C-alpha cells in the first residue's frame, strides 16, 4: 500500500525529461511607429512639450498591443530604426524612453524618409495586416512626404497620422542657452502644426488623421486610436 501510494504521488507529479519544439500561432498585426524628433517637437504648446507628450501617448498605445508586433522609428533629417518589429513590449518601451532629439541625424525634417523607412521595416509583402502610425507636427521641409504616401497606398498600407502642436505657432527652445529660444537671422523661429500635410498623407494612403493639437492626454490618446481604428486591421497568423 505504501509503495502504491508513493507511485501514485510520483505519477501525479507528471515527471518529464528531454525537450521538443512546437510551433505556436497567434493572431496579430504589424505596426510601425514613426516618431518625429526634430527640434520643433520641443515646442511647449503641448505640455510639457510635443515630443514628451507623444512618448506618453505611445506608452498608452503599447499597453493595448495584445500580440501585435510593433516597431519604432525616430526621424529628423533621416529616419533611424530604433526597434524592429517585436512583441517584447518591455524592450519597446525601454527604447521609447531613450528617444531624444539626438536619436536621428540633424537637418531639414524629412517625413518622406520616415515613411520609406517604415515601409522597409515590414518583413513580408502581404499588406492586409499592416499599418503605419506617424506622429509629427507636420513640418516637412523636403516635400517628399506625399510621394511616399502614394507608394504606401500602392502597397495597401494605411498611414495614421497624429498631429501635435498649435496652429497659431510656438517658439522652439534654444539648444545652447537655457531660457532662450532658437533664432534665424535675429528672428525667433515659430513652429506651427501643419494639419494639411498630415491630413493629405492619411487620405492618400487610406488611413486617418487625428489632430491631437493641444488637447489633454485624457481627451485623445494613441490607445484610443488603436482601439477604435487600428484594431480593425485584419490580423495575421504570427509564428
């Protein structure tokens, strides 16, 4: 009886040894987040500034990514892939925390290069489960954004644009002198939210434009954008 009881306990513990590989499938989408890190994103018309507000909203978005893969791109004169497509949200958030205006090369803001880099970040040609989220104040100083938006449309990849800033304009903090503002030829530089550019990119690509403007975080968030719009993108099987 004692031996039988001992063997029953041993069997109940389900002892195993060795290992085997098993392919697990999960439904999901691929999202590439393109974040503008130009100096105009340091304007204080959105508290505490446009860039920090965008990062807070992106944390809200990451919380809602249940199985979806996401990548992060920082762009300025050129776009830089900070984090490839991943479901490791802890790593994605850690990368986001480290994003600054120095995360991309200096120069004229090129939204077109950000779209091009986002398109190349996707790993397959299938487009029915993909989307791009582009967060910016809309200032495109090279004029290539519309052409790249048309390229995204041809691939069936919608671009959801999020505009941060005030249409009336705001000054940009000086990089070298605390409390001062950036100037060009003795005149303070004023940066304005460009709704027209961001709306055109969204309409051409089949996405949507969300003009956050100077609204509070509780009013319009990227998590809300995901829940209402991006979650309807057809999911794919992820191995």
